[in-house]
C-alpha cells in the first residue's frame, strides 16, 4: 500500500463564527494542503471533530473533500466508535467509492480487553470494502492495543493494512516494527514521533501540524524515508516547538489558530471544545512569523 507512505494529514473541519461548516474554507484548506506536497488526506478523524458532526454533515464533508481533491491524492475516511455492530453497519452503508481506505480507532470508554479489541477489528474486517488502517490512541480511548494484538490482526486479515500508532511509546512502536508482516504499515499518529518512527522503519505519519505547514512537514518525512536523518532532524527541530504549542489547549484548537493566521479559516471549534486563548494564538503567531509563514 505505497499510497499510504509518507505524509498524510488529518484534516480539520472548519466552522463559521456561528458554528456552521464553512465549506469554502474547507476547499481552501484542501487546496493549500495538496499544493504543499502531502501524500494523502484523512477526513473525519479526531482533528476533524467528527464526534460533534451530524450524520448529514459527515456525508457533506466527505463529499466536499472528494470533489475538491478530484482524484489527485489518496483519501482515507474515519469510521470508528465503541459499538462494534454500529461501526460495522456504518462501514456497510457508507459510500466509499471515492475513498481509498478507512481509518478506524480502537474502541474508547468501554476499555475492552486485548481479545475484545481483536474481535472488534475482526468484525470490521469482514464487512469493509476498503483497506483498514487501525488507530491506537490510548490517551483518548482509555485502553492500549498492545503490539501482540496489532501484529495478530495484521497477520490474520489481509485488508487490515496498517496502524496509526499514537501510543507515544518508542519501545511499543519498535516492537511492532520488529514483528509485523513485511508489508504492514506502521504510521506515526503523533507529530513528535513521526521522524523517529520513519527512521526506525515506519511508513510515515498522519499529521496534525502537517496541514498547517505541509511543505516543511512533507520534506522532513521524505528526507527520513530517504535515510537522510541529519537534514530531516534540522526541520524536525524547527517544527518541534509548534508540535507542542498546537496541543497546549487541545486539538484542533491549536491547528485551527494556524489556519486563522493564514487567513484560510476561522479558529472556531464546537463545544465541548473551545477556541485557543489569545495568549496561545499570540505564541503561535510569533513562531510562525519566525518561520516566515505569516507576514509581519
């Protein structure tokens, strides 16, 4: 699955000040990201605030991104939840004809055992018409999909092609890399582990910051994939402060403040999330100016 190597970006869903989806802003962001050189787009993930979108809104966002993309980049659609039968039904009913893969998060809140996680993804594998990238993010789900479970799923189901690994633990990531099937993709789910994961043998990243600075982030990942660590880490060290800043007050409040300063969208989010504080916006703006991303 070479189409999912490199830099994928977890797209935001931009809103107007009144809270409605801002479709012109979504078009601007998709174009900006594509022109910045990323490798694929991920729609309706955590960064896209999918949990506070209605079913109709999700359909509209998925269609809008597909239309704007017009076949230029591979597309991945987020479809997940903690009710296995409901997620399976959604996979059966969703029109995935314009999408190349599905990103599905490990169940949250229920805190299933490793066998429960295995059976969940087994059920999804049986009904999905598209390749599945699993998503492990213990800080949000309350449970950690262990390397043994990840590799077991990778070995047992051909259409489970990769994992977006956001455990933040290099030992766990390395354990997957050492024991996985050869063509199984290990994709960093955190910006700060993206380059180390690639240099250890990973396939790339699904990034938040990468949509705000697509050229720089994509270049960093490509240098890593080309085994040029010195050059890649020069970019990594430049971007590291922003990687932390945009998460100081939660995601996607931080990345949306970047888009606000780039005049691509407002910084609005939907409750229970709140917009980034003026103090954080000021920090981000100052750093962006130092990178020549925003005119003084």
